[in-house]
C-alpha cells in the first residue's frame, strides 16, 4: 500500500488519513469515539483492520493479510485443513554445549591467585579505626 494513499477512518467516516499515519490516528480516534470502538473488533492479522463484530468471523476467514504463521518460509501450505496431528509434542532440547570452562581454566599459563587474608585478628571494626 502506498504510504501517501488516503484511507477512510473506521471510527469517523469523514476522516481521510494517509496510510502511513493510520496506526497513530486509530489510537487517537478510538479514544475519541468509545461508542463506535465497542462495536468494532481488531483483526488478528492486521491491526489496521477494524471490522464490526457481526462480520468479524467472515473477515478472519477472508482477510488478505491472513497467512499461516507456523510454516517455515519457502514451504507450501497444506492442501487441506483437515490434517490431524497425532504426535505428542516433545520437549525442546538445546544443542550440546561445546564449552568447558574448567578445561579453559586449566589451559591458562598461570593460575589466577586466590588470596583471602581476612581472619578474626585482621578485621578492622568500626570501634578500632
């Protein structure tokens, strides 16, 4: 859609808005027209589509922006919608980690020193300062 094309506002038919500004206008006009907003539903495929509740199911079935979101890019959609999946979903397992921090620590030329020289006799208490 051309960003300069004029689009009619679903909340106020007298409003003609550039397509690029429509999302901002919809937010503003929805607040200004709460009565009309209650009668309109937002399309789940394109938030710019506001349709009456009576025709919402028909719009969802025929929305031009509808696409199958769970298919990888470049794959064809199934030929029928009657496919039944009987497989139980499996838990996701990450790839095996190739890092071994212990081995990396041993590969260092010098072991980093760990020095803790705090004992009961060496600690300064606020009263000793």
